[in-house]
């Protein structure tokens, strides 16, 4: 009988220690999944500006062919006023979105990625401000 009591006590102690360890390890974990594993496909559409959002996209994808020196197709996109001409006549949106009736841009290249299109289209939908 004494042997069973000692055995029960040892099992009980091991169980209490194990549960304490599991509880203590779990309680230290307070990060949420979004912070630990950000979604690489997410596209932040808050605070979209011409200077901070649109210009970097245009610099990477458009300026090499559509600038004041190299005006392919007579289109200049490297300054706000000239960009507004294409925005106002609808050709900018039509071209970057590869809409029917417009020359798809970049010409002979891949369409802008979904996030960049979303950002530019949101900027356009919000009034295409020079901000």
C-alpha cells in the first residue's frame, strides 16, 4: 500500500510539473497571427497619395518610356500636369488596366501587379489629387 501511495504521489508531482510548464509556456505567447505572419499578398490602400504611392509606381513602370525627353506616343507621365491630361481623358486608367479600346501598358510587358493597380485605381477613384 505504501508503495502505491509513493507511486501515486510521484505521478501527481510529474503531472503538476508538466501542466505548470505547459501553462507557463502558453501564457507567454501573446502575439497575434497577423503580426507574426503578415500576409505578403495584402495591399495597404490607406493613405494613398500621388507623391508617396503613385510616383514610385510610375517611376518603376512608366517613366522610362513616358517622360519629358522620351515621349513615346506623345504621352508624358513624369509630372502631375501631364499625367492629368491622360487621367482626364481616361487613357491612363484604360491603358494600365488593359481595357478594351486602349493601348495596354506597359507596351509589350506584363500588366502592373494587382496591388499597384489597386493603389492607382483607388487614387484615381478618390479624385487623383496632387498630394
